[in-house]
């Protein structure tokens, strides 16, 4: 399945169950493992589970493959692996703590050039 089509299906499935702060990150230049990371917030463990289930159902209905799901027991953070797309459904405190957006969008920090030898300090 085309990654853009898969992305649309996932975002639609998340919106159906009222996920908020949905973020899509293109990771094609960062890793060869997957093409997109989609992060969404839910207000409760019950909602994270419902969102993960809806993503799984909608992708399966469209003929896509669900590689795996992790974190359903706790419900604070559920990862849905769709191969080319990895979906993170998190409660706000967990999302804030791990800050995946910064991790996947961060550019390498630039270091200041060391002072030239013999330069006054």
C-alpha cells in the first residue's frame, strides 16, 4: 500500500475517535526502517486502546498489514507498527515526557568552533 494512502487512513482513523494533536513526521531521510511516524494524544487509557484498535481495523479493512501492537496492557502509550508507518498513541503526560517530535525532527546540534590556538580568552 502506498505510504500516503496509509497515512490518510491512519489520520482518519485517529480523527474518528477524537485523537488530538495529531502530528505526522516524514522520516524517509532519517531512517530506512519506516517512512512516517504519526503521533497522537488521547485523554485516557480507554481512549488510547480504542484509537489503536480503530487504526488496526481501518488499515486491515483497506487491505494493509498490521505488523504488531505494543503497550495495549497499560494504555499510556500504544505503538501500532504498520511497516512503512509507525503510530504512537500517547496520553499527554507521557507524550510530553518522551517528546518524540523533537527526537524525530531534530537536526544535529551544531557545535561552536573551538577557539583558535593562542586566541585571547
